[in-house]
C-alpha cells in the first residue's frame, strides 16, 4: 500500500509533457517482455484522488501479481525518466554533465580542449553561484595548466589559486549565514529566543555590512534581518527587509523551499503592516516566479491568491461583482486542478481563509460552496471538534442570511448538542454565539455582541490546542460587526 501511495504522489505531479516523455523512455530503455508496471502506471494515473480500495480492485481485475515489487520498479523508472527529461532544464544537472565532459577530455590527454571547457564551465558555475562545482573546475584548471606548463607556477595558475581562496571565503560565509538563520529559527519556534540572543546576533560581523559578494549571501542577510525585526516588533523595517528578499528571488534560481519561506515571511510582514500597496507588489512578483513542480506551484498560488484577498479586504469599496467573478473563476480552477497537491493542514487552512473572506465580504453563497469542499473531502473526519463547530456556525450564518428559519433552528440544535456532548470544547467561548443567532433581531443585540467579544478575548487564556483554531472565529466577529452598523 505504501508503495502504491508513493507512486501515486509522484505520478500526480507529472505534467503532460513529462508523461509523454515517460512513455517514450520506457519504449527505448525498458524490456517489452514485462509491461505490468506500465499497466500499474495507467491505473494509478487514472485516479483523481488516491483510493486504495478502488485501486486494488482494478489491479485484481487486471490479474497483476507481485504488485509491491512492480510498483517499486515503476517508481524507480519514473525517477530515471524524469532525471533524463530535466537534464537540460536544471542548471545543477547541466553543470555536472559538463564537469564529466571535462574529466573525460583531461583523461584522454586533450588538454587544450579541456582548458577551453574549464573557462566555459567556470563562468556558468560562477553565474549560477554553484560554488561546489566551481571549486572542482578551478582545481581541474590548475591541474591542466600544470601539465601544459610542465609544473611551473605561471601567472594563470596563481590567479586560479586566488580565485579558489575567494570561493572558499564565499562558501564559508554562506555556511555561517545558514547556521545563524537555522539557530535563530529554531530558538524562535521553540520560544527560547530572548533579547540577549538578538543583541548578540546583531553584533555579528557578517550582519554589519549590507553589501555582499553573492546574491545567496545577500538573500540570507536580508532574511535574518527580517526575523530580527519581527522579534523586535519593528514591523516597518521587517517589511522593508522582506521586500528586499523578494526582489533578490527574481534575480536567480534559488531552492524552492527557501523561496517559499521568503514568500511566507513577506506575506506575514504585509499582514502585520496592513499595506495594500505591498500586497499588490507581492502579487505582481509572485506572477513572475515559476516553479517547475506542481506542489511548489500550488503553494505559490496560495500566496498569490492570499495577496489578492488581502487587497480586497483592505479596500472593500473596490470590490465589484465582476472582480469577484474573476476571482471565483481562479478559485474554481484551483479547486479542480491544484488543491489535491496540498497536505490536509494546508488545504484546511486555505478553506478557512476563503470562509473568512466570503463571510466578511458577505458573499454567503460562495461561503456555502467552501463548506461543500470540507464535506466532500475524504479527510473531513480529521477535523478537530472546534473546527467542526466553526463550520456549523458558518452554516448557521448562511441560514440566518437566507432567512431559512427552520434550517437555522435545526443547526442551532446541532451546535448545542455538539457542545453538550464534548468535554474538550470551552462553553464560555461558544454558547454566546448560539444565543446571538436567536436574539439578533431583538433590541438587546449590543449586549449579545458584548458577550461575543468577551468570549473571543477569552482565547488568551485557553489551551494552546484551542488557540490553533480560534483564529478562525475572526470572521464571525466581522459578521456581527456588520449587523451592528
């Protein structure tokens, strides 16, 4: 089962071009005698969502045996094919290929040709800031020059040694920056960071200068200062540094995981500062970033749509039916083609964000559509009780807005039952909301809103587990405020 799910996850990331290449690759490189793994490929690829029972049933119908071994073989063949397919599109693989060509030429004694290739590869590796390969090329250049000059220390050889020292210095600085960043994030996440740590870090020699010899070093410099300013609550400077990191990302290909962390920091900085201009800028830059693999593309799209949502919320007067229809078209496309690549936690957070947006902007029909996303998801059972309760509260809001009194009363009964049968839910937080629905049209609405506000403030004293979900109640507050205007 694990092999099948692993193969599904890989196959699910393939685009049409990659699938086409895989079929050609298997025709050329794999024997025709045993094609069961290709049958497995077609069966797995036909699944929109991974369903082990349906898949095993289809496998049995095809009469396939030794499924685990053949699935493992399929997985490895896919990786081999993808490696060949992406050789020309991934800089590191391309550089390694040229490096191997260099070794071959030098091994065959073709020293002049090897020296020419050295200079070409050195330029490419330096431009890509791939210092590991650059060091190997410089060392090989020294060896080739020594052979051509019979071991004499010529000026070109001395220049190579000087370049080698410069590269070692850059590698050392990158390693130091990465260690500083990792230590800072570890302490921040484990709540062990204090002002003394921050002051010590700020005095580090590498953090004193704002100009650096490498884009990677400059990026790490701005990244660390973004976190420092966040801890110091200097949010204006935090946004400035986060903007700098986003600008640097456009100048070179960085690891997707690092880019996603930078996007997250920028988004947080924009949220704290509440600046529409920076959200709009983020949306423009995001449109220029192109990840090759779908899981990364999907996370990028989430940030992009998040920026659009925040722009709407910061200027609700700019919202028009046409703009909302255009946005909804994007959301529908994302739900159809991309949401399956998200983990359950990311998917759940995205849907709660959409609920927040649609309730605040009073597009209740679209909020109801998001509720359907939850209900139709195979992971629905994984929701925490507080999260299920929030969904019921949203459903009650929709019934209230649509004046469906009988359905509203039924939903309130369900909410009361959920509260009364659960020991883990904080009644102080939830019960006032139920009364709010029942008495919203009466003259004492403000009193009920005060109860609602008090229980929301109460989240400061609740358990950490409940705090993880309580942020989702923000949109309920906004909805109440709309009715009190």
